[in-house]
C-alpha cells in the first residue's frame, strides 16, 4: 500500500538533512506500534519538487511525499492521525 501526500509550499528554508523530520512525523502518526524496533517493512520517500536556494531547499509549489507499507492495517491510523495532527 502506498500513501501519497501533497504538501503545501514551505514558509521557511528546508535544510538538506530533513529526512529525520519525515521519519519523526511517520512514527508520531503511527503512535505506539510494533514497527518501531522491528524489520522495516515500510519505506519513506524523499520530498519531491525542490529547488536549491543557497544551502537549503525551497518548495515553491509544495512537495510530494509517499509512504509505502507492507501491512495495510496501519493505513487508517496514519491517515486519521495525519489529518488531525499534521
């Protein structure tokens, strides 16, 4: 299962090392779960749609991001939590 997210344009510069923020959001949305310390049967993409601005990234038209999951039982939790607590 793959969830596609369309994100709005950034309001402040995004550092090149932003991936841990996406991982943090993913685990926050999952809440208490068995995936955290298990074999990673999920995949998180990089943000798509950036332009370099100095030493940072800019997403003037927003960004696209996806989460792929082997176990579909987590999808509802992720979607509901992402909508209520982006």
